[in-house]
C-alpha cells in the first residue's frame, strides 16, 4: 500500500476512536455509493453525521480540511441522500470534517462540526 494510503487509513482509525471517545456510535465505515465514499457515518443525539476524514503530513498545500472542495461535498451529499433513504431516517443530518495533521513526533486532530451543507 502506498505511504499516503497508510497515512489515510491511520487517520480514519484515529478519527473513529476520537468519535467513539466523544460518545458517538459508528454506524458505518467507508460506505460507498456510486463514485462517493463516506469515511465514517456516526450517530449522536438522534442525528446521523456523515464524516469526511482528511489526513496530511504537512500544510505545504493547505490544511487537511481545505481538501473538501465543492465537488467532494456534492459527492458526499449524493451518497448521504442514498444512505438516508436506505435507513429510512427522518431526523436531522450533519456533515462534519475531521482534520488530522501529523508533524514529526505529534499529531493534531480538529473536529469541525456542521462543516458544510451541500447545495
């Protein structure tokens, strides 16, 4: 597996543990619909939360969360619509980003709740 894939998988595991520690229930991981993949689907307080995890080892090209562009948001929304229909969920939904930045001997996790609402 390529090094960037290893970093991404590590970030997703860390994000999952982070959410569990905060009391979230993980409903699904790496859920795929058409061309979109939702990294984590969580549940808290009757809200389904669709989580995009972005992991980087530097800020040379921007912060990890900067890579969730409009196209990615629209793909996530399309997949989320399908998931909501399959699950027959009639409550609230939310789109979060978990940004993980690794530095030499450390890492920083940033949880951005309600990060975007796709149009």
